C-alpha cells in the first residue's frame, strides 16, 4: 500500500507535470510540517466559510444556471453544502449538494473564470489539493492550473471564487465544518462495518431453499427481503409473506414470526432492509404524489416490521427525479436509514444512465450501489476495452466507472449470483469474487484488467441470493466474508 507522500508524488507527476517544482514544494511543506493533503474529510458534507467575508460559500443557481460560487451567505442551506469526494492520489473534488454537480475551475473558457458547480464528472479542473492549516482552516489548490482558490473582495462585493493566486493568504483561506446529512461512510452507514456482504432473502419459492429469516447466517451483514408489493395507490408499497414460502417454511410463518426474526438478526448485529422491485416489480414512482406515497408507505413498513432501510431494484425503468424525491422524503422521515441499489450493468454505464444519475442525486443519503455483474453479456470497462461476464475483469473494469463518475469507493459493491442456478449467466466461483475485491482494494490478484489506483474503502459484495446460497451450505457467504475480513 502507498503512503500519503507516495500518493501525492504520483498525483504530481500524473496530473500536472509542468508544475513539478511547485508540487514538490507543497509536498515538502506538507511532509515537513505534518500537514497532509489526505486530511480531507472524504465523504463528509461540509460548509465553507471564506475568511475574506466571514460568510458561507454558495453555489446557488436558482436564478442563474451558470452562477459562480460566491461567499455571501449568512446561513447554510442546500446550496451551501458540498460533499468532499475522493478523487484519488490525495486529491479531492467538491460535489454541490444543490445540483449534484462538481465544482469546476475550468479556465479554458476564459482567463479568471470563477468556480462553478457545473460538471457531472471530475477531471483536473475539478480536482483540488486540500491543504489543512489546522483549526478547521484550509487552502484549496486547483490541479488544473496549480493556483489557489481565492474569495477576493477586491473583485466584487459578493467575493466570487477564482483559482487565480500563486500564493495563499487571508483571501485564500476557508474555514470548513461538517453539516448534517452525510459522513465518511455515507447515509445510513452508522453501525455498518468497513466492508460488508449483502444478500437477498427470497419472499417466494423458485426451486432454491426456504430458510426462515432467522436462519440467515451472520456472515451476511445485511439481509434484503425481496420483495415489497405494489398497491392500488401509485407509488405505495406493502409487504406480506408469500403464502407459498410460508407453506415451505412450515407453521404458517406469519407477520409476528417474521417481525420476531428481524429482531433476532438485529440482536446479532445484522441489518434487514426491504427491497423494492425485482424483475417482476411493478412499483412506479412517476410524479410528486407517487413519490410521497412511496415515502409514507415505506416508512410505515419500517415502523411496523423493523426494517432498517430500503433497496431499490426496479428493473423496468425509473424516473430519476421523482424516485430521488421519494428517497429524500423517506430519509427525512427515517434519519439514518440504509439505502442500497442493485442496478443492472446497462443502468450505470455513465453518469447519464438512470441508476447512476439517481445515485449521484442522492449521494448524501446513499449507502451502497451493488451492480449486478451477471445476466448481462459483454460490457465496456473504464479502460475502453470490452469484457465478458463470468470473469473477474467484468466486475473490476466496470466498478471503476462508478468511482470515476463520482461515487465514493465506500458506496461501491460487487454483485454476483450465489450459485450457477441463481442466474442465467455470469456466475463465478466465490474465490473469483474475493480476487476482484483484492484487486480493487490492494492491487493484488488482478486479472487482465489492473486499476490505475486502489480503493481500500471499497464497501463489499452482494449476492442473489441467500436462498440459493443455502443450497451449497452458504459457500458463497463463507468464502466471500472471509475475503472481506482480510481486506485493509
């Protein structure tokens, strides 16, 4: 594993070689004084207050879609919140909570162009060195031109932010503080381990097994109950145990027993969430009314049964705006809830893909995205090459697309079928899943694809399903959980 100084040296040479001497100087200052670029609060949602004005930095674009960042607000609301995203190599990107876009200092459009929250992905103009001065104060050094971000009142009374200074003084100093709605491990991650395994517990029979929920082994961190039912009210969801499953389990398996089993898992430190959708799911959230109905009904089910959150697995298309609103409303009703997703590979090929766009829109409350690396066929990787399902490379080469597009590594999980019978294609031996996790977190046991950097905080893995895994005495869970426990 690299040290912080090694990471920073890599970013210097890779990202702006013309500024090697400048970058080396900052490395010397950082290392010699004990200040580290890696001190950035990765994953947290923060406010920034400019020393120039003693006012908060805002990205407000309600009146103008191209409005720059300015330091002119006395209070912190949505437009004054930014998520600190790990850009790799000791660098950070700032994601505006107001519009879900990255702050850019791009001056290719004109010299001294101010910072604007306008980009859906980050590159050099959207990447910054976070230089920690101590006592909650920082400088931000833009990678694109090697200059400090300034909030100079001499330019305008609103102090627009520009990356235009070769030295840093008071105008270039900002105070930062965390605000509600996020943390280093994302929404709903309190009490979850650094690395985790999620499995789906089938609320139906299909030739696998019929374990009671209480039989789910502790190797599973999260059990996702699959699936909720739609109701006659658009957007609303309900849950009842499938009668065929209840008969298979024996004894009826009523609501009281199901609720008791959730409590049993809680007593073991496990979480239980309710999955919405599946291949045959019919829940549609297409307008404001259905979004509110979803939030209210899902919250009622969480209260009734003790669910810790929801999983979104709608495979027949989603309305990004309204589904995001539904989840945000649910998060307001149930602070700290777990929110997971299980998109198909075609739903996360780029930031405009529906599930990718949804994930970015709710990133401050999102726990993990577990892409289904099966039932897919061939797909492009982040290196532009084509990879086939049923291989380690298929997962590793696509997982980096999500990170490069703006999701944090701790919000990424790798989804695989538990057995060959559990999916139509894409099965790999559980040991291959472990290899993929090792490759992405430590750069070891890689296949043909080797990532340019590693992500030690990658969250973990998902499987369809616990019920199929039980047919092999939980070989998938036992193997993958051991691999997760060995990760950094």
